[in-house]
């Protein structure tokens, strides 16, 4: 069995080192450490030697990023919940659900 070719990238939110399969390059992925979503690119490794990527490892930045990710997840769940509730209300109006 062949092993998948991977590239290395640090999570832009928590800084965790990740090994991402090459077939996910350019797609949205989630960090398995903080669950933040980001586009899998090699931006960090494509800089010229000696030039470092900007560091966003300050505590404030990390907290803000994690809160934003949590807020997005909550909004997605609320949207799904409201959609499900709306479907239930329509079924009640049609009389396909017993009250």
C-alpha cells in the first residue's frame, strides 16, 4: 500500500504542525487540534529562505480566532436547527404530523 504524499503546514489559528495529504491542497480543511477551518495551501513554506511568515501566536489573536471559529460553528448549528424546525412546522400545517 502506498502512503499518501503530504505537505507540512501549521494551523493559522493554534499554530499546531499539520501533515496534510496533497490531494487536499487548495481545499478547506479543519485543524484536528482547535477545529479551525482554513484553506490548505503551502503559503508558509513558499517564502524565500530567511524570510519568515508573520507570527500570529499572541494569546489575544489565538483567543479571537478560536472564538470566531466557535461562533461560525454555532451559527451553522442554529441554521440547521431552524431549518429542521421550519420543516416540522410546515408538516404540522399540512397535517402530516399528529399533534
